[in-house]
C-alpha cells in the first residue's frame, strides 16, 4: 500500500471534532509514508485532511473536475493537482491512483464514492482495502443498515467483510494494511 484515497465532506458547517479527526487522518497517512489522494478541495474535511498530510511532510495529490476548479474551492498548496472534465473521470482517476480507500464523515458524495469502491470490490473490479473512519459513531447507522441488508438476504456475509471500520486513524490504517479479500466473493455470480 503506497497511496490512500480519502473521501470526505466539504461542508464548513460541521462540529470541530470532525476537523480534528480529518487532520489526524492526514497526519497518520503522511506519517506512514503514504501518498494522500483526494478530491482537491480546500473546504471542510477535504481541506483538513490535506492540511494534516501536508503539515506532516506528506505528498498530496488532488483530483478535481473543471467546474470545481476555482479559488473558492480548490486547494492551492497541494503537491500535485489534476483537473478532469467531469465527475466520472475524476472518480476513475482517483481510483487508479490509489491502493486503498477511506471514507471520513461526509454527505451524499462521500456515500456515493464509498459505495462505489465497495461495490467494485464486490464484483471483482479491484481487490483494494476500503475503510470507514467512524468518528464519534458517525457511521453507526450505516453499519446497522448494512447488518440489516445482510440479515434480509440482500448481501452475502462475505460482502460485509469488504471494508473495515474504526474510530481512530492509526488502527484503521493498520486494518487496511492487513486486509485480505474475503473468500467466496464469486458466490453471488456462480450460484
């Protein structure tokens, strides 16, 4: 694992502890000598995770669609920035640059990115680890929902093992480094 893609919110109207955890994630990524890949934003948790990594001497690559590439949204101090024509190209580029994925608290865009990364692992498009930084139980409702999905038979047990969750950055990064894809992923196709 040499690079981690972080998905997270860009809202500035959030409690301070979320900023602290995002900065801590950026610091932890850089501290392990890993490259941070993210959406190139300067606001919200996007800016905080990038600033944490940069302050710790890390390499930060931002990928941003052209329509967001402006001084109000784009981070101006990144190691590298790539501008894409649209969101689909942005996500594909972020996935190609990354060896693992982590979702921090965020909204609809973050959920879209997290679920796409897990779904692509489910159908065999990648074998990369995926994680949730469950700050202050932010993802508890989502994790309960996914338990219900599995209980009702809409997802096999092994699909619940396609991602890891932890409240703190360091243990989550260790879990991602130790990740091995679960056995039986082909079962839903080969039935």
